[in-house]
């Protein structure tokens, strides 16, 4: 019964595999790209990829669609662990654009 023993803490760790397919990508300006991807069958619109150099170090970031809250901070509408998939997402975007790094 749910709530029978509130002190009992049952946690289950679930391993999740993600299947990612970049559907479209558009160069917005130099080093800024808007893209749409499907993750495990769910389409996520208005994702962003940005890259640059700061203090001599290259950086890049993928961000999810977000909305500004009443406190002025931005909050993602959706997210998932992306670190293991970042290289694959960038590869798919590059392929759709015909190789932006060349």
C-alpha cells in the first residue's frame, strides 16, 4: 500500500539508453545553430548549439528550449543527460550542414 510506511525509502535506479536523431539544423549566425532532434521518438524543437573560444580555450554548448521565469532566470522545458551524446549530435548536425568544420 502506498504511504503505509513513509519512513521506508525504496529507490530503483533505471538505466536509460537514448536514441538521438537530428532532424533539421539551421545556421543562425557564425558559431550559432538552431536545431530540432528526436530523442527516443519524442521531437524536441528549438535546441541550440553554440561554440567559441574564451581565454584561448575552445568551448561548445548544447541547450534545450527554455522560458524566462518571473524571477528573470531561464528554465528548460525539457532535458536529458547529453554528455555522452554531444559528439554524436554535433556529427549529425555537421552532416546535415555539409561539414561546417571544413
